[in-house]
């Protein structure tokens, strides 16, 4: 029977980051992944010789001196990553009411560019960007150097994103444009908090990049680091039980048979799923289990991957956000089954920097639309499921055409994924794209601590604090800080 210092359940970004940090700091770690492919939302899969990204289409804060760059520097993988900086004049384009609005990189450019469309809003835009910077500075390399992982931002968690934007400007069109990329965090008008909105938008305005030849390289590089440090990373190893004895986690059982022991366990899967794996114990109370089970998840994503004919369509070094009605926020009641917004992202390839190889189109979708196939497995969902996906893809392409963007003559092949794909291949509850909703009306309810009442069981991943690569990285640092000391780890990363 194997024994490790730490077992980590799940090889999504949070699991691999924890494995990388802890193996660097001398722990003997074992990361367990239930699927064939590692990486969670950083997975890249291959179709017809083309790489298709699962969930990460661009990443922020990647310039030198910024948070993601600093973390990747500390792990030792930054120099190995192939990345391309997005168009600094328009890394995102928001299509709204038959007009295009550009998000420029750098705050003065961001304000000046939007002022061309909203000349009387300069003061309000300056106020908006000041708030974004204020929230962004709560997580900074300067803070890490002082031994601080993150400073208190509770007032922003308690503030509605849509409400704060409406306070800043009374211009309804500018309100919509500033919320135009809400798809990035599963944005919902009734729930989304300003902390999340500001943290994510700040990181992209700082420095937005795309991975060349797929986001999987991040996972692969971290796995290399873990193995180089003597750690173990195993695929096809589904954790079927977390073993508890005398109110201490003893280890896990994988694939219903093999037992692996450890001093600590870190779960990177949804807290709800973690609780179903756990042996009965006196420490985790029923009230906690009920609270976790009652938490609502964000919507999922329907993705249409277009493999383009060779040298047929230009590579776009920006992301497009298309909105079809007057509300850029997705509304389940009003919008379910319809296409009302989407994001279009061209994948960067080293084969050709002038033409698009693969274009990914993402639109919100709840798992409720897929109720007929809830109890099916991949590749076994039948012809009706294929027909449903084809119909959805057609609807999406028609929606894009209504914005005068027509890919029809340039498509060689199409591939689709639904929230069921997310559920089965990245292990997210309900196929949710971003995990637990952080509702500004009662943020404490949605917060899940990295610590549990079992002293040697910890949690990590996107369900705990903030969504996205930056939020998951922050959470990984907090989780590992429980074992290494928060101040020690912050300084180590800050001075890397």
C-alpha cells in the first residue's frame, strides 16, 4: 500500500497548483485524476489534428510584475509557456445594439478608447477604473512580498456588480458595455458581485494573453514540476472514498479497490462531491452538509469549435462578445433555449499566426436543457442528443450571422460540447462552468473555507473564492498556506 504526505483529488488547475507548490516545498504529493486527460478546464483535446481548448481561452495578469506571471515564475514554468499578447488596442470587442466597443489594455487607453463612443462619460469611466484598480490591488505582488496573500475586500463582495456600474454611470448603453464580458464569470444581474467583476476585468486590462497551441501546456508543465520533485500524478484513478478513522482522514480509496494512505488530503473537486466521498464522521455536521448542498451553481457553457479551412479566415487577436437583446446579463427564465449572447475566441497556433485554425464560440447553457440525457455517459447519448447539438450549433451560427459575421464558407468541421461534457470530463456539478455562485446579497453563504472540521482535510478550486485562473490561483495559495504558513508562502512567491 502506497503512503504519501498529501493526496490531492482532481488535476484541474487548483489541484495541480497545490501539487506544484507543496512538492516544491518538500512534501511527497500524489495527484489523482479520474479521467484520461489531466488539467480540468485547462484540458486540450485533439480532433482532425487540431487542438481544441476546453475552458481557458485567454488569461490575464500575465505581464511581468503581475500576479499570474509571478506565480508561474515561482513554479518555474513561466519561461516554458508559449503565449501571445492580445491586441492592446482591443483585446475584447463588445457588440451591442449594432455597434462595436473596444476594451483596450492599460487603464488610460481603456478610458480613452471608450470615451470615443461615450465622450461625456470620461469622469465616470475614470471612477470605474479607479474602483477596478482598487479591487485588483487587494491581490498583488507587492502584497505577497510583504507576506500578505490577499487583503480584505468584503465590501465589494457585498456589492452588486450591475448595481455598482449603474451607480457609476446613468447611461444604460455604457452600463451594458462595461458588463459586456460577464460571460467570463457566469455573470447574472441578480447575483454577481462587484469583487468578481472587478478582479477579473482588472486582470485582463493589466495584461491579456492567449496560449499558443493550447492551454494544456500549463497542466503539462506543472505535472513535470511535480514529478521532477518526486511527486506522483496518476490518471484513470477515480477517488471513490475518503477514508476517515478517529476523526482523522487516513487516505483514499481509488476505483473502488486500491487504498492509498496520506497525512493530509486536499480536494479540488466540488465541495458537494467531496462530501459524498467522505466516510461518516462526527466532525462534519449535518448543518454544514445541508448548506453546501443548497448552494446554487453558475450556468454551464455550450461550446461550438469550428475547425477552419486552411488559410481561409484571418486570425483575430481579440475576443468578440456578441449581444442580441438589450440585456447583456444572461437571464435563465427569459433566455433558456435561446441564443442571446456569445463569446468568439480564435485559438492561437504556432502553425500559422495570420490565419485561424480553430475558432471557439461559447454561449450560456443550463443543464436543465439536457434533462433527457442526464443519466447517460459520453459517446452513449444517442442520435437525438447529436441532433440537439447540431440544432444548437445552427442557431448559434445564425445568431452570429445577424451580427454580420459569417463563417459558413470557411468551416471544414464542427465539434460541440455541452454542460454534460463539462460534468463528465472536468467533474463539475451540473456541468457548471464556474462552480458555486457568489451572491452579493449574502456572500458569506457562498464562501467555503479551505479548512474543514476534519483537521487534515482541505479544499481548493474555483468553488471557494473567485472564478477564473486568477481566483483559483489565489485559492491554491491560501490552501497551501494552511500547511506551509501564509506569510512564508506569500513571501516565497512574491520574491521568486
